[in-house]
C-alpha cells in the first residue's frame, strides 16, 4: 500500500564540518519517560545537529549496543585524532541522543517483562516466529503502520529534531524510524544494527539505507531479500569502549582476589531478565559438587545484582567445602575480568558472545537455544569459535575435556579471531557520518511511502 511523500533534507545535514567549540552531549537521562502526551510535547529539542541512536528495552543487549554506538559517535566528535584516523569529520557541536523507542509508545509497556513471555514452554513459539516467518520468499519491507498505530510521539520528536541520521539496534526502533521518515518526508539516513548473528525477518529491509552486520554469514541472508550490496556493511556487533582495551591478567586477578596459577572459568549468571537463566543456574548448581575433581580449575560465578542468588551459590560452595569457587555480584569492569579468565560459561546472547570474542576468551555456550540465540550457537560452533552444551552432565564432561586438553581452547581462540571486531562501534560511527554527509538517496524504492509494504524475495541463503 503506497502513500505519497516528498523527501526533504534535514537542514542540520549541511553542518557536518562545523568548526565550533565542542559541547557535551545532552542525551536524555535514562530514567526519563514520555509516557504521556504532555511529557513528549515539553521535551526540550536541541537545536544542534543531532544523531539519534534508538533501541528497545527488551533485555540489555540492544541498549548496550546503542550505548556503544553513542559513545563512539561522541568519541569521534571530541577526539580529533580518532576522527582523523577514521577519515571522517563530525560537527564539533554534535548532539547524540540514545533513546528507548518503547517510551514513545501510545501504550508504554515493559519490554523486559514482554521478553520473559517468550521463555520456558513458549520459546518454541518464539523460535517459529523468529526463524521461520517473514524470512523466506514473502518479506516485510517497512511502512508507516508502526508509527501511525503506536508511535506518533516519535514522529513528532523526529519532526522537531530533524536528525542527521538515526541508528537503530532493535527491529521496533528501525521500523518506527522508517515510519517517521515516510510520514515527515525527511531524507535522513537510517542505519540498522542487528545485535545477533542472524537477521530477523521483521527488519525494514527495502527502506534501510545501511545494514551494519556482524559477518559474511549475515550478509548472505540479506542478499536473497534483495538488499543491494552497497547497503550491506560488515562491521561486527558494537561493544563498549572497554572491550577495545588490553588488560594485565596478573593485576586483574589480584584485584578480584583470584589465583594466578589456576584455570579461571567465569560463569556469567547475572542477568536483567532472570527467567531465561533458570536452567543456566540449575546447571551451575549441579556442576558445583563436581568441582572437587577439578583441582587446577577455579570457578568464578558473577551473580550481577541478584544478591539472593549470590548468597545461594556461596552457601552451596560452603556446604561442599569448596575453596575453588568465587562469587561476585555486580562487576563494573567486566571487560578486564573476561580478559583475565581462561574460559567463559555463558548463554548465547548476541552481545554476550561478542564481548567474549572481543575480550579474547573462549566460551562454552550453555542451554537450549531458540530464535536468534539458536542462530548465534550455530554460527559460533560451525566456525569452531565456541562449544555448546545443553545439560549439566554435558557441561561436566566438556569441562573435563578442556581440563585435560587445554589446547582445545587455544584452537577456539584462533577460530574466534576471524570473527573478532572490537572496533565495530567506531566503524558504525564512521558509516553514520559518511551517510549523513552524502547527498540524500534518490532511490525510488528506498524513499517511497507505504502504509504496509511486503515483497517477494529469493530463496533464503540459510534454509530453516
């Protein structure tokens, strides 16, 4: 269903090399919420050239990726040497805003609670919709329906802000951004940054200026969806600046009170959404009694903000008289802790595995995987960059194998090096500035206005 639109170029796009003095970013505080119309109407609009980085608060990965991109944009703005190394220039007064699209909804709902609905016995349903629907020949391209039905507040915010570009790390954000551009008739570029190692069928394919994807495996899934090659860029998944740094292992272990001569196995059991981690934590509980037989191994369990779970693990370790278990709660310097570890036990979330890749630590992925996590497992294990276990018994056997054959983890590190892209956020920042500085695209398909847009694709690269 097609609508008429006359694209206009945001006036701020002309100022991409403004020599004015740099100013700090005035991004909206995380706690702010435009849940009512008045709050949105009174939201102050910055007159400076602005890039919007938009995520959805469904779990923590999309938000972490958005923050990483936002930090990279600010780094390029504030650091002339970094900008010169990337071969780009940015407005000295650039304003970067990291926004949660769900806060702009006509009905504001809790994305974390909604995500928890697709765990447990409902996860196969999620797998069906994520992996099998709208990823074959019948494809979704985008349309104004998202904003007209649920997100008119975001359209008005875009109309007032007139952004240089919008970077999206979640499909809802991307679809609403496309809707806003169609409705307003503006010509700012939209960059989509999937945060897993597969691309869900509901990304707005034909109306996205650039897909920034993790690797060639993902690019293969876009080509049958008729995405032009010049709109696909392999950047990697963006991570925080801390994962670009190098760390001294000895110093880090001293700081966390860990033994220097043991094989440190780091279990990432803390999470914003506890429900998907139920089986993960059960497997750790069943592993702990066997740690008597792993004398050269030291298990570090990160419980995050869940103090009750931390107390449970400490009690369990004490009951078995174990001295080779350390329990940590919230860890600020996770990048350093990962780099000081010899092996990580984790779920197969896109951001988590990407941080492991950037930290240079081999991983064992735990638990049955559905949806995008299944794609992550498949890609990483096929590349030989990770091992995957689904039960506690399999975990114990795998750890015994790794303990007896440490060269197996070295092989994983070599394979993982082909996937490691710690500069992904900076590469996405560079692409954002380049698109913002370029002439607006005159591609009729990209700029056409639709209420709903479906189209026929080719045979999927990866059959389901």
